C-alpha cells in the first residue's frame, strides 16, 4: 500500500514509458543535451516554442485585439500599405505602429511584401472582414477580466457581478422578462455574428433535403435558420427563443424576405411547450450553456414536440474532440465556468442524455472543422 499522499505507480507500460520520458525532459542537463544534439534539436526547439507560446499567449491575444480595434486587418485587405500610410490611417505614432506591425508580422497576422509594404498574413486573412471573429475578439475583453484570478474562479465559481455573468442576462433571469432592449441587442448581435461561423459547417455535414420543417430552439436572431432557408428552398423554418429575442428574429426574417417561410415563437424552453409541426429540431450551441437537469428538460421537450419520424440535431463544440481538445475542454470549460453555468460534454455523454430523453441511435456526424462545431443527430425512439 502506498503512503498517504504518494502517487501510485503508473499501470501500463505506456504510462511507465511516458513517466521515464517526462522525468528526462524535466532534467535541465538532458534538455541542454537535447538542444545541442543534431537529431533531437528540432524536437527540443518545437517543445520550447510550445512552452513559450503557452506562457505568453495572453500577449498574442492582445496584439490581435489591437489589430481588430484599430481595423488594421481590414485596411490591409483593401490594399497593401506602407508603414507611413498605415500609421496615418490608424492614428498611431510611427514608433507605436512599427511595434504593432512587428508583433503582428511575427504572429502571421501581417506579412511584408517584397517592396516593403505591408499586406495581410496567412493568419490575418481569414480574420479580415469576418464580423463574427472580430466580435468574439472584442468580447474576450470581458472574459479576460473574469480570468484575472483563475484559482479564485475555480475555487468559488463565477461571481454574480462577473463580467460574463452580467453580459449574458439570461444566466440569472431565464424568462427574459424586463431585459432592456439594448442589453438584449448586445448579446443577440454577438450570438448572431458568431453563429455565422458554424452554420455552413452544420449544413455541409447534415443535408436537409429529407426534412420539411425545421424548428431551431434557442435560435437567437435566426442566423442559422436564415442559412437553412438560403440553402434549402423547400424547408419552412420555426424559431423558438425568449420573447424579446424572438421579436428580433422576426424582424430579421422580414428584412431578408423570409416572412412567408418562417414562424417565430417566444417562450422559455425550460418551462414552455415547444411548437409542434417540425420533423427536425435543432439545438445549435444551446446544451453546453446549461446544467444536466436543464439539458434533460430541453431534450424531453424536444421529444414531445417531434413526430414519430422526427430527428433532433445538436451542434456545438464538444469535449474530447480529437484535434480540438483545446476548444471544448480548455476554452469552453473555463468560459462556461466564468459565465456561471453549463459545461462542455462529450458526444458520448450527449448520446446518453438523448437516449434517456426518448431518442434512439445517437450518432456523431463528421464536420470539416470540428474545432468550430461537432454535430450529433438522433431519431425519435419507437415503442
């Protein structure tokens, strides 16, 4: 029996192998050897760079925030510019512009042309002009504030006056009653902008030619359903969300010329019955915002709203997704902790909850970019 507090010996040969490797890597003499020996030098450099990037990542994120706030990437998307021209456009002194440019070039947000002018870099190109990414970068200023003391956040949980808890008002008020219009507009715009990033991922992964009517629960301003309507002209669209949010969705559908194909219904999916008539019910980035009891309430309501040939589709970043572990387990794990509720779940756990709610054959549908979203689909269980 091991002494109290002692770590038990690793069980498998692979565990023991990793223990030996990590003990060697932790030894400064071995690290000096690995850095100087030609065969191990590339590995040592990559690992050292990875450690440094992890330690200094907050600086990189702030360089990106500066580029977004100063509109640097969009300006360079217009055309390459000299340092002097960029300095004038962003109203920064030349020395400060040079410092920002040097950092952005190192991060591949910006690149230098052969004639010395500045252009978009390989990392900056997909960010330029994408309102969803820009909105998330700006939004992270609130997240950083809540992460100022991560140990306190882990020990005590989210504060009621925390930045994210205040930003997402439905964390404390699930009915949506009494929300100021501008407060609703602020978080609805962010949800809408960021949802654009994943709508096409979901529709590429799950074609909807077999469905007649889609009910998007927690659908926000209707970004996902607008993408459904644009791609599948035969599909009618229902949206269910808190009443003030549903009103905004209805206005958006009207502005897009989709009024005849859409219906918006206001209510709380935790207390109200969901509309009937859809053969596909979608939950796009909804479940991970809620605890297990609330998730089961939503899934049971979904089962009650669907016909015998109906399906449910769940799309959100999920825990333990190969190649995207940092998104589901690190980013959303702490984001939802700071927000005050919810957690990322594995596809297997979501499948278990679906079966418990009355669905069958839950399955993971591959997506092109699992770091943005994973998709789980299940069918209504037959008696």
